[in-house]
């Protein structure tokens, strides 16, 4: 033990974040504190995934939001019960349309590779794609119309597979990994700015599909009442339990508040387990020969290629892994919320903020990403109410009805954006490698 060097600075930074959450519980509400803790855990996992891409390999992913949304979609596809009426009305036709579209694309790729370049190949590919598109729409559109017409106020979609919701977490990772593979095969061999453009475009496409394809996940009508993973109970069931009521009374707590706190604590336990497993795997990979190779590629691609490393293939690997982690976090967040709301996915929240977490925490350092996830999320939640209180204090001596007072009080709603910018500038100025920099 004498040879183990303890980094008191890092321990102190995590202790400060922990004290901030405890302060929230003691002086505001334990419900709020645990809500910050749970979303902080999920944000830390998202930051960990982005750090794999940027910190390990220098890949600039501007489409984090899309991978988070795919994780949310996985919860609906996996855990929702199938809607029998929708399946009988047009479900088979929808599936046939999708299979036909995939077959046309595979046939087009096969034709492109088999035929010699020239006019005949161009005409053949054009004919295949144009005819295939119209046949696909003829099959697919009729099925979609039939599905969405089945009780649109309550269902209007195909539903899912009715499996335990916790299985949606790895499924969310698989969906995000599949999208990352498609993007990576297209853009990773090009310059880094092309990857940024591709991820941004695919991210917006994913959100547009979720909003407009009602048959998939009800679009903007949202999917409510998603199942909870075992062993998380429902608050109503706890409040009807005699044993729980007596336990809450023994602690002098209101049953409603006690049930909400217990549910959040169980969620926190599940999220901590997932984060611990991902952190162990990430640290092991980072310290392995594979991790050293990825950092060598990041620092000097030309030298790595000269040593015989397939840079594009390795970039694709780490891009898929990081996206899978982000997709899993997106599934966990949707499970925690209990609903899928496609309109809530905004680039500011699910791309910019995650990047701020990675940069502030320290890109290339997994512990720094976790610290950034907790710290930035705490500030994101608390800055607006604290800013409003600060503005009330500043304007206390001003006359009611004053235009300046009204302007200052209204500006408190924008304190979040200002604070994120100030924090980012301060860290880049005084600790440009992050609070916990890469070794």
C-alpha cells in the first residue's frame, strides 16, 4: 500500500460534487438531490461514451443527440406490448415494405460491385432504385396508414416485443452501434469535419423520423407509461403497503415523499452498477495495448499507419463502442422518465452539454468525464433557481413596476447558458486539459 499514490486533488473534486448534492438534499429537497444524482449518473455514462470517441481517438461526434434518441426508441421497441389490432391491420405490410427496401439497397450495392463502370451500370442502378422506391412506397404506405388508423388517440403504432424493460438498455446500445457503423463506413475514411457533418445530419434525421413516423413510436403524441425495471416498484404500490407505511412513519416521513425517495434510490443503485461496469471496462481497455494503440493513432495517424495500423478500422471500432455507450445511457434515461418524448431531444441538451462535460472534466480521462457529468448536470439544474434568487436579492431595493427590475428578473431564465459559457471559458483558461487531465 505504501507504493500507491493517492491523488487528493481528484478525491477533493469528487467530494465537492458530493457535498453539493448533499447540500441540495439538506436545504432544498432530497427528492431533488436524488433526481440530480440519477441524471448525473446517466450524464456521466453519456460523457464516458463521447470521451471514448474524442479522448481515445480524436473523433468529433456532433450527433450525440441522435444516439441518445435511438436508445430511447429501444425502450419502446423492447418493452411495450405489441398492439394486436395494429399488427393485424397493417403490421405485416409495414415489415414487408422495410424488408423490400433493404433488399433493393443490398441488390444495388451488389450490382455496383459486380458490374463494370460505365453507362450500363449507371442505368441499371438508376432503374433499380427508382422502381424499387415506388414499389416500396406502395407496400409500405398502405401498411402505415392502416396501423396509424387503429385507435390513434391511445395507440396508433405497432408497439414492441413485450420484453423486460432492462433488456432495452443493451438493445439501445445495439441500435446506436448499428447507426454508428453506417455513419462510420461512410465518413470515417474522410477528413474529421466530414464526420462532424455526417453525425449532425444523421442525428437530425433520427429525430425527424421519431417525430413523424407515428407507426414506430407514436411520433409527437409520445409513448407514456413505460414499464420500470426490476426491482424498481411503483410509488402507489408502496403507499398501499402496510410494511412500507410503518417504516416511513418510524422515520417520521410522509409516505408520498418516502416512496418517491425509495424509488429514486433503487434507480440510483441500478445506474451505479451499470456505470461501475462500464468504467471498469473502459479503464481496462484504456490501459491495454489496444488503448495505447488508439492514443498513438490519435496523436499521429501518419506514424501509426507507417507502423502498419489500420487507422480507419480502429476509428470505426472506437466510434461504434462510444456510440453504443451513449445509446445505452439514452435507454436508461427514457426508462427513468417513463415516457418517450421525441420533441424533447434538443442539440443544446444532448450534444453541446455532453461535450461541455467531457471538456470540463478532462478529455482522455474516464474519471474526468464522470466528474464533468456530475458537475455540469448539477449546475444545469441549479443555476436557474439560484440565479432567480440572486436576481430577487439584487432587485430587492428597486421599485415595483421598474423596467430594469422586470428585465433582470426575466433574465434569470437565461442563467444556464451564461453559466455554461463562463464555466467552459474558465476551465479552458486555467485548466485547458480539464479538471482531471489525461495522464
